[in-house]
């Protein structure tokens, strides 16, 4: 027979469950943000004592809020280029609002309203801002355009790491007008890249810069003669095995790196493995003669696992370079023994934006056609090349790589 205590406990648990079930119909899921409701239709007072601090392409406005308990936010309305209207809101918790995206460094009108929970606006307050020269225009003015191997080199600084687009124009031979040849979107601080595929003839190029707000700079027009380059003869390549090179795994000898097979199957990759002692995912080979390298195209299996993510290319112009511990963390131009860093590279993220392990067919197609990497123009001539995979997509201590095609000029 149950004790009175147990019966009382069962009764209390049952009562609480019944109470929970009874409350469930009255609960409603909040699917999103809802502005606080109010029936007060009183017009709020305007903001006051507005102060302006201009910056590149925009301004920060500081103000005193009206003494209104029903206030929800302050809204700024303005046009950034004479036709495109923008609106920025700032919570009643703040006394500042940022307006940005202006096309030029000149006077622009900004209208401020205080807005209540009932969506009632205050009388307008109009202020004038005069942004400093916008980022995209500063970048356009500092562009450096120079002939590069097989094309044009475009470089500039983007110290504030703003999102910009660099747009390259070339002449369409059909109608003799400029058309977009390449678009390069970036937010890195140092912009330095080449667009290739041009013959070594005088070629007219146009370059302009855009920003995330749709502003477009003037176009810089230059005529340049792309420098000669050629595909290095892979038949002359040879393995130059060194004590610090990685252990070969599953028969993936380094010769497979230049066998002309970019896909597996039918080809096989260069593949390292973990041995009895630690060695880096590294391989060294000779080119057969001295070259000034211009760029290379890398073919991988895919994203994820042991595919290269961060890697370093070293080179040596010695006849028989001695082995050296070419450790990670060195910058281009760094020298260790007979070896010089030609470049430190990061394989681009999947174009789809999907996470590792979830990439799609378009991502695989991007990899299958090969990914091009530039060798800095200032890099020295080399007879030998060493590739060191510093990081794989899944952090593994071995790697595999289908093919490496090098371009340059014989010396």
C-alpha cells in the first residue's frame, strides 16, 4: 500500500502537468521582431544639437534625443549620388547615427526624424554633411597598372579593408568598344593581382572601381604590352628528393605532379603520408633549367580532407641546392639556406560559400579546371621548386595534389 507521502507526490506531479497542458494553447511562438505597440498618437519632439563628424564616404551624426517615453528610433533619409535614396535607423538607446555610401566629397543633405512606437514622426531636422573622399575613389586614384606576364598587373592599397570591385575593360574586336573582361571583388588591405591570357602585343586596358553602394569611379585607360611567358616543359622536370621531404604514401610518387593528368581517375596524385618520424607535407623537384616564374595552376581533388589549404612555394637557383628546414611562417623573399620563399598562398574558399564537407558540383567544377596563383614579379630566378603544404582543409599532417602547371620565362 502506498504511503500518504507518495500519493501526495503523485498528485502534485499530475497537477503540474495538467496546468502545463492547460497553458499551452495560450502560448504563441514569436516568429520575428515586432515593434512595441502603442496607441499614443502624440507627435514626438525632434532631435536637437546635431553635430557632424565626416569620414571617407560618410558621416557620423550625434544628437540629443527628445524627452519622449514613446520614442522608438531616429531615422536618417538622404541621397548618396543625386538619385539613389538611402535610409538609416538608430535605436532610441543611442544618440548617434551613421550615414554612408556618398559618391563624392561634397555637400549632401540629411533629414532626421524621431519616430515613436505608433510610427508617428517628428518634424524634420535637416543637416549638411560633407564626406571626405570616398574609399573607392581613393583606391581608383592610387591604382598602379603595369604590364605583367601574359597580361596586366593591377595593384593598390586598401588600408581600411573596404569592400570594392576592380573592373577590367578590354576592346571588343567586333564593335571596337570596351567590354568587361574581368571583375575582382575584395576587401583585403593589399590588392595585387594579374589578369592573363593576352598576346604580347600593345593592348588597351581600362580599369574602374566600384563600391558596395553602387558607386562607380572614372576609368583609367592605359596601353600596355603584356610580357612573354610560356608553359614550362614538364618533360624536363625531375624529382630532387631531400631528407626533409614528406614520406610518399600509397605509391603517390612526386612524378605524378607533372604527368599531365589533372583528374583522378585516370591520373594519380602526389601523396604524402605520416611516417615513423614527423616530416612536413613537402616535396622538392628540379625544372631542368633556370626560369623566372610568372604564375602556376594547381589542380586538387576537391575541398576538405588532405587537400592543400595554405601552402608555401620555395625556390632555389643553385645548381645543387642543399636541404634546409623550410619552416612555415616566412614571408615572400625570406631566405633559409639555399632556398627563397616565392610566395605564401591560401586556396580560395568554395565559390558556393558552403562549409567544408558540404560543397556542391559547381565547387568541384571550379577546382577541376585548375586554380591560378601569381608568383610575385620581384621573385628571383629558380632552377628548383619546393612545395610545402602548411595546412590542409581538415588539418591533417599529410596531403595529396593532382597536378602543378608552371608558367615563366627561360633564363
